[in-house]
């Protein structure tokens, strides 16, 4: 891996070598905030804009992409994800990693990030380890009129249900504030494209970490952001670019 932008800070930044997790954690550290949440997204895309291949993002990934994926999780208070992505990707509980233990302890974080699932209908398999055996309780964000039987099933499985919207829908604009109110301010969303589109349209997406894979996928896969149309496209500024084996690992911050 080598740094392309900003300009290399040391000669070793230009060498093709494996960055250790401390270096990646420094490169992707969350900015200081004044009480509010910082919502960053982590997505991978093919050269032709596919967000996944045959329903899963793994075919577009690489070893370096997975190292960055793990680093971003290691830095987050909570991982926010849509119910469809949980089903498609077979989500499991986040695990504690020794490489990030001291860093997390210094920031007052728990041993692993909370998984926070955004779901209107709670059509989830509550027998999965994500709900029954997490290191920290899984959160389910839903609307105030979510199906009562599904709310009860979630709670029986050990999940904590949080209202973040009126009716049955979750209001994406409320999600960062609801989580920040629980002390979860370093937020990471891994999509999917529909949830990411909702966050973008609501104007609460602060940062995009996009891995560009040197692959052409074709097919009918959606883009990484697939939500309501925005009246005016929101502008982001390039913060950093890393490269390994033809993959570009970019980071953009909202202006």
C-alpha cells in the first residue's frame, strides 16, 4: 500500500508495503466533534459503478480492502446498517480486536462497536448470533408503530429496540442524533445503497470512504448510493487516497 494523496509525508509512504493496523487507524481517525455524531460510510464499487456482484460486496473486495474495513470498525462506536444488508451479507456480531483495544480504551469506547440495524418491519432472523450472542447488545432502530410482535421478538432475543421515526418508517435524519444521545458519536454505515441514499438525502452523511476496485462487474447491481433524488448534489472534498494492487482507497469529507 502507498499514499497518493495528500502528498506523501515520509519516503516510506510511497513504498509498496503492507501498512500495519496502527498506521491505518491513524490515517482513518475520526475528527474531533463537539458533542454531535460524525457519520462516515464505507463502501466498495467496481469501475463501472456496481455496489455488489450477485447480491454481495465480497467479490469486489481485496485483502487491503478488508484490512481497511476492519480498521474502520475498530475505530467506530456503532456500525449502522440496513436490514436488507444484514440479510444479504449474513451479518455477525462485531468482535473485540486486540490491535484496537488500547486505542478504544483511551477514548472510553467499549470493546467492540455496537451493530445498529435500521429496519421498519423488523423482518429479521432473531435466532442469529447477531442478536443472541453479541459482545455488546445489538440495537434495532425502527418507527414508533413497528409491528408489536416483531418488537417483542427482538427484545426477547436480547436486542434493544429504539424508536427513531414516526409511523413505521425510520427517519434517517434522526438516526445520528438518537445514537449520539446514547454516547455513540463515531458512526460507521456499511449501507446498503438504499440506506446510504437516505442518509445522503437527509444531509447527515459527513464522510465517504470509497474503495474503487479495478474490476468491471456489468449486470444490474445498484450504485453505492440508491435513494431519493437530491435537489442539489452535495459537494465533498478529497481527504486522502491510498493504493494497493490497483485498488484505490479514497476518503471524502462533506464541504
